[in-house]
């Protein structure tokens, strides 16, 4: 990072916790590669201070921020303008300060789609997709895939009510034709795993139900694509179970990286220097691995 001065623009990550975040590394590598006089910092915020922190972006004339768990929905009331999709899915992960007016949007869904295409360039959204989870990230992924041409979705969630709410939203606002909603427990999960070639896992923990269904003797995951949106550990228990039955697995690093590229472009108005940003991330992860921290 070049030396900061009175003209340095600043960007933040708002969330709690944020000390694990790789976003500062990715964005600062981008600023450096393009010679932009800007800095990106992670700011842990208490829930009671969220409004003050967001309004502080205006007071400090910050360029903007990313928003992470648990505030992606809670920030919305503090914004001056929210993009249609982010409003629909009630999730904002990027705020841009447009001359004092705070504009919120979400790059999570598009980031996931870019990660998917990078991992499987020929993937066809004509096939049904299984999405496990109905939280903020699942809503972003489902909405974007449906906008991009997905016609049939299997939606599995612990709370069926939440899955049904998401299903209604998708069928009302996107071209999605069919959405099967299923609880996490029961035979439906295995049927959905069998019916779909793309499986997106968006729970914050390893669900035993999913591990068990994947590990059933007669289940064949050959050629299936299994994305866990988490990236720490690099291989989660459900990813291991999916790989064990032949699926090709990916963690959430692709999503993290690609949502960051899109946010960077919104912040700076410039194409993100993808290669340099990726190299910085790769070097960091290699070092962490060498030192046994991941
Ligand atoms: P949310 O809190 O919005 O959603 C949580 C989901 O997990 C809900 O579907 C919830 O079900 C379910 N859930 C929570 N606890 C349990 C449990 N004990 N048993 C079964 N289901 C449970 O989280 P997000 O959607 O924001 O994030 C989900 C994951 O994706 C996180 O691990 C997050 O780190 C990761 N993520 C990664 C990103 C990246 O850049 N790689 C970006 C965004 C998210 P219910 O509705 O029943 O409560």
C-alpha cells in the first residue's frame, strides 16, 4: 500500500466478526495494482452502532463499504437508495457513497454466478439446481440464477416457511417456472440430490442430514457440482462427503473473490485488476497453508 495522505479515499468492511476477512487483502491489492490512492479496512461494528456506522460513511466522506454477516439486511433502512434485486432479497453487501447519497446493492448473486461459470464454463442453467438454505446468500444465489435462466429449483431449508417465502418471491419476480420446497429432514433431500447436477450449500454449518444423504450407499454423485459457500476450512465436512461420492466440489473462495471484483468496480468505476488481486489472494493462502494456519 502506498503511503496514505490527505487525499486517500477509504473503504470499509462492516460486520461482526470481521477479523477473519480476506476482503481488505483483495481490495487493497486492487488499489495498489491500479495506483489508486485508497485504503480498505475491516471495521467490527456492534449491532447497536450499525446506524451510526453507516451514516458515518457520509459524515467521513468514505467511498463506500462492504457489508457482511450479520448486517446485510439490517443496513437497508439506513440507505438512501437500494438496487431492485437487493431490495427483493433483503440483502445488501455493497454500499457506494455517491456524493453523499448511500446506494446499496448486492454483488453476492452475480459473484456466485461468475464463480460457477469460471469453474464450469459449459454449465447449463436448463438443468434443475438444488439450493440448501434460504438465508441471505441463498436468496442472492437463487434470485440471480433465476434471472439468468434457471427454470427449476429444489429449495431445501430447515424452516419450510422461509423456503416457501423465497419460492413465492422467485416465482413472482423472476422467470423461474418450478420451485420445489422441502424440509432438511426426510426423503425429499435425497431425491433432490439425485435430480440435480448443481448443488449449492449455503448453511453456516455442516448439516448431518446432508452428509448422511450424500453418504447413502446407493447415492452416486459422479459429475455433480457441489458448491459450499463457506471457505474456511477449505474443505468442509459436507464437501468431503460430496467428493466421496464422486462430485466435483468447490468452496466459497470463488464467490468471495468474484463478489469483491464486482464491488471494486462499483467503488472505483474501473475494471478490477483481476490477475493481481487473485495473485495477492493466492500468495496469502499459500503462506497460511505453509504455516499451518489453514
Ligand atoms: P443466514 O444466516 O442468512 O442463513 C442461514 C441459513 O442456515 C438459513 O437457511 C438457516 O435456516 C440455516 N441454518 C442456520 N442454523 C441451522 C441449523 N442449526 N440447522 C440447519 N439449518 C440452519 O446466512 P447466510 O446465507 O448469510 O450465509 C450462509 C453461509 O454462506 C455462511 O456460512 C456464510 O459464511 C457463507 N457465505 C459466504 C460468502 C462468500 O463470500 N463466500 C458470502 C455470503 C455467505 P432457517 O431458515 O431454518 O433458520
